[in-house]
């Protein structure tokens, strides 16, 4: 069996794609899998690092603010469509999976023209532009939220949840051992702050004010700054890391062992992307969610509100983060019963084994 998986651009697209690929391999190790991504985007590094082959398309997103620049975008799209045809001819997949992102548009469009079955995986409560354009001819659409009939044909929809990285879904390391493995004092509570692989300016700026009070409260802090803000955050963090030591405070652009993070964290501060929400629900980590205001239809706020309304997370709006982050985290650190309630409520919302359910759906459309 040969499966082509296309999409990427952010970790929110790449991690679900890799989860689906890994589930396919667990089901049948002989399955051949080819990824197609966008040149220059993070999938071109992350996918080979995970052991899979990837082809890059010279595709880019449209510039809505400066439309005169879109001539080059159209030229790249034309080149991508030609390359997509060649990839399909050479690889001859049994089915194609699209997870959203620039590359999945031309790739799955060409596959649909050739009658190759396509499955879309939509992570968010508000569907992305690419998936909406591809939905009419898709054989299956796997979603994580109710009410997606607003965007897609109802007969094609299956609610599977979002795939969570296998190492996170299956992690069982005790909390104190996870903290020790990360280099922290295992006897102290751990606050983890993540803004995504690129970083989140608002969360980082709020941390400039919040780090000292959190450390002074007796907790340890792991701060993933993201690579875009690594230099400024490193300069701020260096004297604090020297003062408190690495067993109490660490700041770095990227954290690779997120399985240990979710097992060792007492509180996690994060954006409200779909993949992160699914990981929080599955692991039950008490969270402070700061939804990004810079996304289509404010869907991160809707993601965060879905949890906050069920007391499964605490939500702080982006505009309030600088003023409220420190106080909110300190209040949660002092209230263990509240953290326990948030954890239990988050777990009740989890949709486990999404990757296996998506593979089931994929095999169904191939066999049909």
C-alpha cells in the first residue's frame, strides 16, 4: 500500500501528519509513505528527522495585504501543480491525505483530478481555506469538533478527534521522574510555558514580568521561547538561570521531549492551537490558555472557550496576558484542588486514538 500525506507549515499540521503516518506503519510496516510539503517550511526538516521521505513544492500563501505581490505566488502555484502531477505519476499512491497548509492544496487537487481517493484531516473548529476548497471531492473528512457541517458535506464527515503524538499519548513516566529527567528538582512544582515552535510574542513579554514571582513562590519554570524570540529571551533569562540554577529555571527555543513535559508539568501556559488542546485533554495537564488573536475567524479563542466553559482550563485573552499571567499562575499553584478539578474536566473532553480512527477511515475509502 502506498499513501501520500501532504501539508504542513506549522507544528499543528506536521505533528498530526506524522501521527497518521506512524499509525499506518504500526498497522502495516510494509506501507510506503511519501510526504509532500512546502519548500522552506518546517516540515522539510521535521519529516526527514522522523524517518520519512518528503518532496517540497515551491508553493506560498497569497498576500492579502499586498495583492501586487501575488504574481510570484501564482507562478509558484503553477510550478507546484506541475510538480504535483509528476509526484503522483511517479509514486502512484492508493490514497492521499491532506492535513492543511500550503502544499496540500495543489497536491490533493491534482489527486482528485485523477480519481485518487482523498482524505482531509481538519484540526480546528473553524475549517482552513485549503480544506474547504478540497472538501467537495474528498471521500472522507476527519474532524475534531461538532458542527463542521457548516464547512463540509455532512455525509463525508467523521468525528475522530485530532491525532496526538504517540509518545505523548502513551507516556507513563511518574511526574517526579519526568521532572528529574528534564533536569529539574523533582520535589518542586513545575510551570511550563510554551508559545509554539516559532514562539508567541505576547506570552514571552508576559514572562518577562512573571518569571521572578513564579520562581520566588517556590516553583520551577521551563520556558520554551520559540526560535523567533530566542535571542531576546535568552539575554533576559541568562542572569536568572545563573541565579536560580538549571534545576529551577530553564529557557530554550525548543523543547523536544514533550512527553516528559506533559508528565512532569503541574501547570502549562500555552496558545490554544488544535494539537495543543488535544494533548492537554488527553494528558489532563492543568492549563492556562492564551489564544492567538492572529488566526482565521478567531478559532483559537473558540478552542479555549470550549475548555474554559467546562472548567477544563483557564483562559486569558491575549490583550490581558501581560497583566494577568503572573497572578493567574500563582493562584493555581496555591490551589491544588482547583488544579485537580481542571485536570479531571480536561480528560473528560479527550478523544483518544484519533490516529487509529483516521487510519480506519482511510482504509475504508481505499477498499471501497
